[in-house]
């Protein structure tokens, strides 16, 4: 509850830190050690940069909102709710996610990730988002786009559970009236 605290918290030299309570502040980021014993992390909605690496002991993670988040880097930190962050961080423009295992139930999340740039190991900007691990896509994806998404994320093992087909409705003159994705076997 320090609303005038606006600078990032510099905690990179604190590998034994176990709890961070920053709600009610206006911090824009937290500089964490590259590994450690962090168990609890509570962040405000003012966060613009979230970088978490090798934090295996996290039991509780809460952020008041992700609308301001532009940079997301999560590496080998399985308890971070990456799915929730990706769904709600509408302003992301740089992403590095290593060793993730997530479920994506909204095709717009895939589109948003594809539009993002990425970060290399040193944190420098690269053209495409860097994502490794596994993702199960439960959103309805047209069969014609499956190979497209696999090529877009070559280091991410994608499993599609709801593949559909595009049905195009045209009038007598060939003008497209409507296009609709239909799940395989669906109506």
C-alpha cells in the first residue's frame, strides 16, 4: 500500500527472498534473482515487465491485472499462471516463455503471441516470440490453419483438440455472405 512507489523493485541480489507483497503500490516491475526460494508473489496491475526465471518454489502468485503488461518472460517456473496472463495481457509486445505446459482455449491468444516480438537469452529484442514447451489448443482451429500455427511456433509442441473446417456461404453471384468454422463432425 505504497501508491507513490513507482520504480521497479530491485531484488536480483536477494536469492533467499521468499515473499513479495507489492499490491497497493505502483511498481512497474520486479527484478528477481535468476533462481531462488520465492514462495509468494503479489503484484499490482501497474506491472509492465514480468520476468521470472527458475523459480520452482512458488506456491502463490497473484497480480491485480495484466492490462499494462508489455513484456513477459517466464522460464522454467511451472507455477506461474501463464495461460491467465496470456489471456488478459492485451498489450504484450515481447514474449519469452521456456518450458511451458499450457492449455489455450482462445484462438486470439495464438494470434496475439504471433504478433509479439521476443527476447533472447540476454534480454535483447528479437523479431519473433520465443516459446518452447507444450501447448494444448482447445479453441476451434480450422484444419487449414493447423500447419500454419505449427510453423509459426516451431519450438512449441502444439496439440489441437478441436479442429474444424471453414464453411463459406455464397449467393448466386458468388458473393460471400458468411464464413463459419465448424468442428469436425459438428453442425
